[in-house]
C-alpha cells in the first residue's frame, strides 16, 4: 500500500510545482521556496517528497524542471510530545523508519529550514471511512486490438461487454471529503486496448490508477470502460482533509490563469496532509 499512498495525487503535482506570481507579477526565484508532497496515513511509514519549484522561464532553462532537494534535516512533531526524523533516501524522498507513528486523533507538524527560511505545516489524521461498499466486484471487458488499424475486437464478446456502472457508496454524516481510486495490482498487467504502433504521434501511456474527484457526497459511479487493464484492482476509498480538495480544484491553473496554488505550507508550496482509507477488490475479466 505504501506505493499507492505515494502516488495518490500524481495528476495534480504539476499544478503545485508551477511557480506563482506576486501581486506585482514578478517571477519568484525557483530556488526560494520548496515544494512539499506528503500524505500521512495510519499504518504506513511517512514518505515526503521535496523538490524545487518549476519557473515560468524558457523551456531550456534549468528552472523549467523540478529538481529534487536532498540533505535536509526534516522533523515531524506530534501532539503527544513525540518527535521523529525523516531520513533522506535520495531523489528528494524522505522516509520514516517506523510504520506505526501515524494515528487518528493526533496532530502532526512538519518542521525544517530551507534557504534560511523556516518551513512548517500542520495536519490532522481523519477518521477511517465507514460503510464502504461497491455494487459489484467483477467487471467484464472485451479485448480491443487497434494495432492493425482495423479497429478489431478480440474474442467473441465484442460490444456485448459489461457497461453497467459500479456504484461505490459510504457513510458520510459530517459531509467530509472522499474520493475513490482504482489501482491495478498485477505485476505485468494485460492492457484492454492494444494501440497501433505505426504512428508518428507518441501515444499516451495507459494508467494503472484511476481517480475520481473529491466529493462530500456518499456515492459515486465508476464506468467499466474507465479500466485500462485486465486483472485485480484495489478500490480504495480515501477520506481527506479539505486542503487536498482545495488543491485538486486548483489544478486548472495555466499560463493564461496564473494564480498561487492553495497550500498550507508556510514559506513553501505543496501539501502536507493526513488521509485515511478503506480498501475493496474489483476484478476485471476478459469477456
């Protein structure tokens, strides 16, 4: 599960890494503020990613690529009085050795110094989701072979594959934020669609992870056609703090709409937040 916590928000990371503008629209130096990415989950070691900000500069500039920040002394202080240190493991990743330091009901404060500035953030761990269920845990998909350019469908099923949505539901009496992620767990997953290879246009890779938008509702639908691989999938319901939802909504930031992504990091950008989760299984079979 550790690798799934790490990848929880890869779809919004680029928005966080984009440098913001001041009120006078002067560009912030890409080395002034660090970008923090950390999600604290009960039962898992703490993993934090630390990088530089991507600047609005030329494509060939060194500041146009986020660079890892290593060698920092990073502490996390807990409301029960304990303090633990994250060890640098390279490529901007810092990890805790223990797996039992994150618990519901406690407050966690990030603390380190970068470029002479104190960097800090505080979060709490939400309660574990309850009442999580899905309407079905088996989905049938047809193999689609586009490699020959004929648009052929493999197998006898054709278009008769399952198109009934999966309904995921959960308890939410307090209107907290949740979202559902579907993650393929196969070591060498079989893609449902075989793409053509004789094209000059690079094709985007398939995603082994599917994320729904954060919501305060109690139900969401997942279309079977969103699965991109056959095999076993984790259906993970995450309970979130509001700062994650705010950051998700800000991912529309572009060069035409330059704004500071919301952040709870003092003297930095990014996110330091607590999550909690429940997990079910969905299997995708070939029709």
